[in-house]
C-alpha cells in the first residue's frame, strides 16, 4: 500500500514556519461536518466513485478475452476526464508491468498529432474506443467522425468490430449510433463525474486491453477508501492532505506542485492536475457568494525539473505546496558501472543503482525545500503496480471532494468550461448559437 509522509506539511524543527499540528485540532469541527456531508452525498448517490471498487468487472474482462487477437493497439478518443486516467494508468504500468498491448490516447484536436497516431499504427491491428460521457464534446466527436470515415472506407466489411463506444447508458447522440451501427459499447455511470471516472469503464477497458490487472486497481482503491474512514486525521492521508492544502490555500499558497520522481508517474500528475483544478477552481461558494477559490496544480518531473524548476521553488515566492511521488522498488534498474575508478568527478557513482541516485536526489530536494521553509509531502509507492495506483487514485478523489467541502464549493461541476464550449459551437456554426456567433463577430471586429 502507498504511504503518505506529511511531516514537512506540519511545523517541525526543520520547517518552523509550517502549519502547527495544533491547527488540526482547531479545524476538527469543520472536518467532522465535511465528513458528514460526504456521507449524505453518498447516500444521495451523487458520489458514485466511492462505490466503484465493488463493481463486477466481468463485462470488461469477458469482452477483452473475446476480442479478436489481431488487435494489438487501442486508440482512445476522448478528452479531459475521458482521457487522462487512461493515459495515467497505461503510462505508469506499460514498462513496469510489462504490458503486451499498446494504448494510445488522442485527446486533442491537433491534426499533426492525429496523423502521427494513425500513420504509426497498422490500422488492421487497431481498435478505437470513443469515450465521451456527454456524447457531444467537439474534440472527441471530430476525431470519431474522421476515424469512422477512415474505417468505413478501409474495412467496409467489418468496420463495426473496430470501434467501441463508451458513453452514457441512455442519453446522447452516441448511444443512438451504438444502436444503429451495432458497435460494442460501455457505460459511463450517471453518478460518476468525468474526472472521477477512471475506475469506471472509461479507464478500465483500455487498462484491461493492455493487460493491467483491473481487479488489483479496484482492490487498491477499496483499501484507500477504508483508510479514509479512519477517525484520527493524522492517519487518514486523503483527509489530512486535503485539510493541509486547504489551510495552506488560506495562507496564500495558491500553487500545488506534484513532482513524481518517475517518468512512469508523470501522467498521474497530469490526471491530478485536472482533478484538482476543475474541481476546486470556483467563483461561487454554495450560497452563491463570489469567492474565487482554487489552487493551481503544476506538474514537475524529478530529477529533470531540478534543473528547471527547483531554483524557483526554493528561492522564488513561497506560494507552493509540493508533493513528491517516490518509488521504492523498481522492476527495471541499472547499476552504474565504475568505468573511471581513478576520477573523483564520477567514481562516487560507480557501483550504485540508478534508482539509488534518483531517490537520493529526491531526498536532497526535499531537504533543500525544508531549509528554504517550503512545505512539502511525499507519497511513497513501494512499487509501481495496479494496486498502488488504484489506491492513489482513490486517495486524490476523496481528498478533492473533501477539500471542496471545506471550501464550501461544488467540486463536481465545471461551469467555467461552458463559455468556451458555447463559443466554439457558435464559431463552428452549430445550430442554435446565432446570438453567440454575432457577439463573437462583434468582439473580433472591435
Ligand atoms: O470532468 C469532466 O467532467 C470533464 O473534464 C469531462 O471529462 C470532459 O469535458 C469530457 O467530457 P465528455 O466525456 O462528455 O466528452
């Protein structure tokens, strides 16, 4: 199980200016109310991600087992919550879990990027999975139409077998397409929001296709959910981390950096970026008061960004809370050969493992941050495996909802995304958006 080290989020002899542990007691009442609100939301069935560990996954494993073995690649067409979890899981595990089949995620509307994916792959060995809860997202729908057109022309006899649709159970245009075209389909549950949906069919199908142990993912998530019930908040990573981030936000630390010391976990930081930004960045509180809250999530990569960001993090504005992701055991490693034993510049490295250097650099960065009075935490993965990733996913989902409760905002909506979507519809000529189109034309011609 992953472990959360929070000692440098609280005042200690090395970090005297951090939040004192007595503050945790001061906020016990707020914590209790937030927990009660979560319980009542769960009863009202609006936090469906909590219950995902119990789902029956045979629909997915049976489907993958029955899939034509010629399919070596899956391309996910989706964006935001319908894409980032797929990327995070596949890229975390593709090497350490020695995955056999490949997953690509096309989550933009970039023609060169689409061309790169389509030209790199043997389309005869590729299945496409269109993932969109709403079934209306322009980015995903444009990709879907381009790809389906290609498939229909290239494989007129069996193009239906080369596309899967993952969307709402009943609603939306794509559900109708499933019925008329006869595509295989999966479901994004009503009670799970996009960015909380990685442990639904949204993320489980591509994971199972690649060979990830999806039962282990859910087991890890269940384990973390159990830990999140712990009364003592210091033993409850999602709630403790949420409370401390909330308290640091109140002190003006408006940036949350996630810094994995592992390339494999870099996309996990991207998944977190969406979860934290879209859930907590809100103009209004629940009573309609303007509050403009949120904490800007930033991702950085250790050690790479030690040579890019750490100067800023240690000596620039003290406005960040930094979380390291550390891996203890690596399935792939190198011993650095001592090929220049006579040279002091490099012989100290000889005979050491690459992972030892990596983790020493992480600790060195942690120490430097403490000396510079910068709060930081460490989420430790004993190894990168499905169970630990499932636990980390559940930890951050619970932490996000809990922090939303402390902030008195709705962490499940994203009204700020709507204006841009509507303007795009108007600019692209969607029916019913004439008024908006005229407004944008006036803006352009000013
Ligand atoms: O978290 C969310 O709800 C969003 O990020 C969505 O996942 C994203 O906008 C994609 O939406 P959809 O799955 O409807 O295409």
